[in-house]
């Protein structure tokens, strides 16, 4: 496969689409094709100002979209993270909160289970924040509060893994959680060191070892000239360093069960 793609990009051919999330829970993938987008006459103009072209085509402006993950067991189903947007002043169905400090996750299913379809149905999977009853509009349990969802991945059994990068609604560093897409249940798996981002995810085929990256610990140090003033992870001997962590259960079972 690597040899087949040597020197080529998977984006060299095809049509770029952007999403319109309608208030009735349906949506449309809109093609950004030169000559059909008002004010954009060439592909170069679309590629240089894709966000502007998307707006001109009628796409829905979203709250900092980050990762998309497709469900391994449900054809045509995908989830996306929308990390936050503290500048939003007008809410809509797909972005239901103004000053969206903690972000949210949406689910959509493309028609006939086909990721190439141009229409879909959608719903909110989770509105992040301090949890039900907190008054911030979040839809999660307070015990597993999180904010700023970013990294997103499914394991082969259909568990959804959520990684955060940004403001948390509780006294907590960036974290990683596992979710059951059927019940919506969320459980925190780990919390990273101060100033880090939790990002990147993969598992061994037997699902007994999970690998996750801890990126730029100490980035928000209290003394910017000395990152170790906030963190000296992972070896506690001077400057903090990024690292990849391997996680296993003590009993050798599948991680996340």
C-alpha cells in the first residue's frame, strides 16, 4: 500500500464536501465545486479560503471541529468532536450553547449506511461540562465531567475513546475517557500531567495494550522560562518531555471493559 501511494496524495482527486446540520435532525453534504459556490470561481480559491467557501455554500459553522471517528460495527455512522468556541454568540441546533467553553460531540448516520451518501441524520451524543445539574447545559454524569473533547477513536468492540485538549470544568488536567455509544455511559480512564494534551490512540489486536501520547507536558508552566516549574514528567529529572504510554490491565484483560 505504501508503494502504491508513494509521491501521491489521497486528496489529489475527488470532491470536497462540507456539512449542513439542519434543525430537524437531518443534514446534507454540500459539494465545494468551482462555479457552483457563490464568489468562488476556481478550485484554487476554494482551497485557499475553504472556510469562506463553506459559508458561501451554506454549510453550518461549527465549534472548532477536531477529530472524526467511524463506528466499526454500524455502517455509515460517524462521531465528531467540537472542542469549544467561546466566541459564539448565537446558538443553533448543532451548536446549542453560546460561549461554548467545554465543547460537545455529535453523531451522524449517512443514508443507507454509506459514507459516500450526500444526506444524513444527526444527534448530539454528549454536551461536555461539569455534568447534569451544574447549570452549564452539559448532558454527562458529574462524576465523569470533562471539557474540550479532541481526539476520538473506536476500538474493535465499538467503545468510543475520547481525549481532551483544553479547559476542564473541574480541577483536572487533560484526560481520556471511554464511552458506550449505545447507553451514552462515560468513564474516565486516565488524567495526564499538568500542561499536557492527551492525543493519539491505538490498540493491539487483542485489545490488551492501549497506547496513548502525552504531548507537551508543562506547556502552561507558571514560569514560562522554566517549564519544569509546572511539570517534570515523565522521569521527574528536569524538563518535562512528551512520551507515549502503554496501558494494560493488571489481570491481562481488554482495556476498557
